[in-house]
C-alpha cells in the first residue's frame, strides 16, 4: 500500500506543478520563473513527509483518524474547487477523462500493489 501511495503522490506532482506554472505563464511570467515556482510548490512535500512520519511513529493510535481527516480534506477540495473549475472551461470532456484516467491509474496501483 505504501508503494502505491508513493507512486500516486509522485504522479500527482505533475498536474500540481502545472496548476501552479500555467496561470503564471498566462500572466506573463517567464518560463524559468514559472518552472521555479512550480517546483517550489512541491518543496514542502518532503519536509511535511518527514514531520508526518515522525508524528506517526510517536502517535500510532491516532493514525486512522489523521488519514480519515486528510482524505476528507482532499475530497472536499476536489468537489468544492477542482470539479467546478474544470466544468467552466470549454474542454469539459478532457477534464472528465482526466478524472477517470486518474481514478483508473490509482485503482490499478491499489490492486496490483495492494
């Protein structure tokens, strides 16, 4: 399960970086700065991962509640922010296929590695 999660997080970093970089490019920021800020947005993940791992080692019984909270927060953000934003543009079919593709990839990883 941990390997599938790590792969999923790694795959998720690509669209996250694009979500940061593309709006900057549209605003006229240089390619170099847009790329830099996209990378900077991912810097927090390893630091938070180490802090999270240390916290889990100390507070093992709290882990299921923390994971449930994190899952709920992610679902809220997707439903409240991401889905409406994708449906405003003209390419709603591409957005829907992207959601389906992401779901299929993660389910495949879960079954294959879980």
